[in-house]
């Protein structure tokens, strides 16, 4: 899969003009909107390949737009925020965002982040590693990488790409403890922004979504001081 169309939502028109021009020079088609509500409306009219959202926008902020889009799509989402505190980054990940960029940022960095997500999405399809397409099973859990489906006791749960990759890494090495940095490297490669809170957030979301689908799910074990293990 190759990204072509970008939906960019930011109410700073001067910044938006610079970013849009830079992205078009990189070969992307860019639609810019200035409010969160316009972003949702544009997405519904014509879903893009990737969405870039400023967190602070009128009508609907970027976090709320992210929540709305995530309910209907797994489209990659990058958040732009002027606040660099860890709690803000974690909040963005908890809403379902795939990555975040803290303002001020370089246009080169933003393009690199987009390409990094593109590689994670397209890489397995373009050059599948040995066994990557196989259906994974662990007890009552089934993961189908080809269909991007997760089921526990036959009930399907909807995960983001990053969540799916984290869970797949745990299942492939079930019974073994994976540290936080090791888990993110296995799941996302060198493009990951590795922090303890990032992987904790992914695990929290995976547990919640699988328990929402099937309340008996309790297969991911926290090993204090070490990391996580799939039983």
C-alpha cells in the first residue's frame, strides 16, 4: 500500500500553507481543512490514506476527531500538538492515534513520520517475512494478519495497526516475557517512539477492547519489573 491522499486539519493557515506545499512536493495530494468538524465531514465524503490532525482546533479538537474517525476506520492518524508533556502524548495514543509530532517541528520530520507509517503498513504486504501471513492461534485467540482480524472465543475485536502488531508479537512469543522496548521493536521496528508509557498504553487498549468483545479475556500477564507475557 502506498499513501497518496492526505487530509490535513489545522486552523493555523500560515502553517497549513507551508505544510501542504511541502507534502505536495513529496508527491502527496493534500486536502486542508481548518476545523475538526470539517475534518470529519471531509473524511466521510472521501476517506484519505492518512490523516494529520492539530490537537487544538475549533468546533472539535483533534483528540475528539481522532475518536470519531477511529470508531469507523483504521486509517493512520498523526496528531500535531504544541504541548510536549508525556501525558499529552499518551492521551493521543489512547484515542487511537498512530503517532504524534510536537510543535514546532520540521517539515522533514513530518514527512519522515508519514513515510515511517507507510512502511509499517505496506512493508508486510510488499515483502512478507516468512510466516507473516499465517493465522496465529493461542488458546481461544485467533489473529489473521491477512484479513487484519482478531477474535477471542469467536468474537471479533477491532484493533488499530499498532495494537494488532503488539498483540501479534506477544502471541508469536507466547509464554515468554517481553520487555517494553523489546515489544515495541518487535511490533513496530526502529520507527517506534519507545517509552514505557507508550507500550503500557497499547496493552491497556488491547485488554479493554478484547474484554469489551469477550469479558473473560485475561490472557496478557503483567510481569512486574520486566514487561508482559501472553499466557
